[in-house]
């Protein structure tokens, strides 16, 4: 509606834009009214933008319709609600996954445009990722069928303890009752497991397991070493024996997952420092 015109490609400046076909007004008592050949005018922006409905002053210039069941899937609709700031000091994110396309403001501050309905293709993803070999655009694709972005950062400095105001301009149509706020916790998980670690039975090999909190996934590996690492969680140090492929093997097994496990064996990492008892130390970052 107000965004989305093509701005790349050959000769895009010569492409026809705007209304390209007949326009009819339906639902009239005397039948459809053809407006195709009427005089048309082009106006940049919307009246709500000129009135600045997202500001305190602008919001008071119009009458808002209150209710617990606001219009859903309605195009060019303004929404306004109040909320209390989430407790704590963690970063705040606005979940707009039930909306479609538009703009958002918090306490008069422009978060920016959102385009949640723009989604990645539904196929082409794989549980196994290996970047070795010939590269192609869908290699190691993730999040198939998911929006390009659904979380929008709201700086804590914009918020007050109570009566914060969220204003949306929805251009296509969405469900505002599904909007929510979430604080973003960045957690770290770690483990240190030796080849001599006890197992359930003689047929089971030692494994190092990592698990994030519910809803979080492993976003990066901060440390990985198979050999004789030392230290504690957050302060691991490589020793004199270290398998150089430690990080890449752990990343392949864990990135993008809520939980993962790696066998603490030379079959997994290679036979570095022969005849020495080895261990695997891993640190990882979990994010929503």
C-alpha cells in the first residue's frame, strides 16, 4: 500500500506503478460504478500521519473506538493500546507475528516499518548443514516458511513503568490481539566432559550435552576444545593438546538447535595428542 515499490532491477525507473486496471465501486443499490475514467489525484502520506496519531497531541485529535475485540484483518487501520513496561532490565522485543505490514510507534518513538507477511520459501531447508563443496544459494538454508523478521527491538530508554502507548498503522490487515512483548535473555550454557566420564553401560560412549531454556536456540559457540582444556564455565582455556577442528564440529552439531549432544571420542574429533586421556569443553550462547 504505502511501501513495497520495486527499487532494484534493470530499468526499474521506467516501470509502470500504481493502479493499473479498471476500478469499480461495488455494493451500490444501482449496481457497480465504474471509476476508471474519473479524474484521479495522488496524495503522499495519510491523514493519520499528518495528524501524527502516534503522538500524545495527535492521538487526542481523533476519537478512538475502545473495545476488547478490535477489528481484525482490516486494511489501513490505526490501532492504539497501553501497556506496562516488562519487569527487569533485559532487552525488550515486540512480537508482531500476527500482523502483516505497516509501521509501529512506542510513546511517539518510531520503531520502524514491519513486513511480517514477507516469509521465506517453505522448502529447501535441511537438518544437516555442510558448507564444504560447491556453493549454491539454498545451501544450509534455515527457518523455511518463517517471517524474515517478527521481533522488533524497543529500547528500554523509551519506556516508563506504566501507561506506555503502542500505536500501529496496519496497511494490509492483521490481528492486533496476538501482539505481545518479550524480554530477551541471552543465556550461556557450557559443559566439560572427559573420555573417562562414567556412562550407563559399557556400550555407551561419553557424551557432552547442551540444552538451552525453552524457546531458545544455540546461536553461537563461544569456546570449544577437544584435548586437555582447563578452567570453568565462561573461563575455559585451551591446553597444550587441542583438536583444531573442535569449533567447526561443535557448530555443525549444535547451531540453531535447542539441545544437542556430541560424542567425546577421537572418532568425532580425530586423534590429537595420541595416548593422552582427553576431554571436551564447550561454551555456547542461547538466544530467542
